[in-house]
C-alpha cells in the first residue's frame, strides 16, 4: 500500500499548524498587532497563562508531597512488619 503525499490548502480559519480555531487567524494576528501598538513593542501580551501555569505547578507539587507521604508510610509499615517478624523469629529460637 502506497501513501501519496497530499498538498492541501489551509483555510482562513486555520492557524500555522493547520488547526482550526473557529475565528479567522488573520483577524487574531491583527488583534495581536493592535495589542503590541497599545502596550509597546517590548512588552509581551499577557493572556493569563502564567496564573494557570502557577496553579498547575502548585497542584503538581501537592501531588508529589502526597506521593512522598504515601511512600514514607509504606516504608514505615515495612519496617514495623520486619521488626515484628524478627521478634517472632527470635522467640521461636528460644
């Protein structure tokens, strides 16, 4: 089975990767240009991603802490089981 390379034209609703966004991409680019003109060329446009990234980062840290806590609890349980097993073994030898 051969696959043919297919060329396709991008729709005006597609961005650079060919993903449709539901609005005209050149309109979005015009909005970005307007934002740059208003805010200045050196400043980046804040789309609120930093807040979401911070929330995600905090959530991931919380999950890591919980996982570490669970691992510590498991280790403690293993130590306790080992100690009990050693006591029983010593008792049997006597």
